[in-house]
């Protein structure tokens, strides 16, 4: 990492925040701390951060509500922490746009690994030509603008604003068209780290993405369930790159072997 990434941790456990700050500082990351939603908003109004680590169990506000409101105003990656460790919390958090979830208690090395994975993934999307700002994806009449994260329906009547996690998951499918992907592969490709064997949250994320794509009947079979295996994105996908004169040149995407 060329510059020190700035991480905002929102947690009312002062001792935990201090431990995280010390550990992350020793590993080349800058940590900002807020104990509640008001403090988080104040920092975000005045400071640019690369990632937010958000505890769900805050005294003044529900962390899930904070995550939802944050996603509505920003695409800053969010890593959720929760002492409850319930699967439904994880699923709802990911549905609301969180990029990852880590139950308490956790090992500092795992937190660091997940933080670096999210940061790497974001920077890879910025530098990888497939995910460049000028890339547009075309499939089954839909158009996805990579820079704005806007998804335009085949009839042109709907323009959908995708969350960060929806955008990432859809790009995984678009770059692997007509290829069966297991749940573990989808989690690894969309989050950048190996998935837990019992992590079924990807099913809920796919269900949410399907609802976004069901604006027209033509899209109803784009994401197919392959029983006992995973999912397949059933569409021909073209990748368009904007030329200097503003025109788009499309080429077919062939899924990696």
C-alpha cells in the first residue's frame, strides 16, 4: 500500500478500540475512533476514510440502522463486528450493504487480514482494467456503468443504484458468465478471503440481487441455482470500453477456465 490507509472504528468499547488502534498502527494502518453514530458522522463530515469497522451493539443507535444509512450516503467499505454472533445479524448486515462480518471475540490477526483483503479488493477494482472507470457491461439488455454503479434496465425505464456489495457480486457474475460457481468461490471472489464452510450468507445476497434484476420478466432466469453446487449466471456478457471520442467498443467476455 503506497499510502497509509485510514480506518474508522465505531465501537463504544474503549479498551477494544485501543487494542485495535495499537495493533493496526503497528501494521501500517491509521485508526480513527468514534464511540457512537454521532461521532462517526462528525468524522466522516471532515475526514476521508478507506474503511469503517462498525460494531452492531452501540448504546445510542442500532448498528444495522447505521450501516443502512451509511450505505445510502456513501460507498465506503464496511466491516461489521458483533458480539451476538447470530447468523441472522450477519445476513441482515450483508443485505444492508456491509462488505464483511466478523463475530466477537476475534483474533487481531484475522481482523487485520479481513481489513487488508477489503482494501486490496477496492484498489484492485480501481486498477484492474476489467473494473476500470470507463468500463460498461452489457447483458440481456441491461447496462451496468462501473463508475456510477448504475444499472439500467432493458427498456430504459429503470435506473438502479447498486450498493457496494451488490455491485461487487454482480461484477463477479459478469466476469464469469455461463460458468457454475460454488458458494465458496462466490464468497472468495466477492470478499477476497476464504469462506467458512457453513457460511450461507451468499444465498441471501444473491436473493437480493435477483430482486434487483427482476424489474423485467426477461431477467427472471439470469442467476440460476445449480442444485448441490452453486449458481450460474446465464447470459452472454459484453464489456464496453469508452474511446477518446466517447463511443463504446464492446467485446464478449469469456469466463476464466
